[in-house]
C-alpha cells in the first residue's frame, strides 16, 4: 500500500493511463522513456509525464497484487527494483508486450516476487 498514493497521483498526470492503449508495449516504452529522462537524454516535459503515468499505473497494479497476495515484495525493496524487473522482463519477453498492461505486469512480477505462502499451498 506504500506505493498506492504515489501511483494514483502519478496516473492522474496523463489521459493515456486510462485509454485502450494500455498494453505491455505501453509499459515497456514508458519505462524506456523514463530511462532516457533519468540519464538526462531527454528533458521533454511530455516524456517525463508519460513516464510518470506509466510508473503510476505499474505501481498501482503491483500494489494491488500485493494486497491480493499475488506477489510479495519484501518491505525494504525500493520501487526502482520492481520497475527494473518489469522493464527487463518485457525486454526479454517481447511477446508479453501484446498483453493488456495489467497482465504484462503480472507476468513480469509473478515469479520474482512470488509469495512463499502461496507456493507452499500449491504444492
């Protein structure tokens, strides 16, 4: 829940967060844009807004997955680690970019942050 407030605030920056274009591709390219912004390769206000919209959406999805015990992110894990996990998964699995964004994020986070209790109950 620690990310939820930031996620909601970030998602409100752009209308793209609520459009039909919410796919893994939208997440992937939004995070790629964020990398350009963080390296000062882009100073575009639009790039920054697009990145923050994607991050807000991804944070909200990850937070709700935690609430539902779908994933268990350790308490001391910083958002950057989760963000990088999503980005690298989508980079290595381009087929997941065609999925709706919520499912692409789940694909990216399900294995690395699987809940131990859920694992034990499935055995």
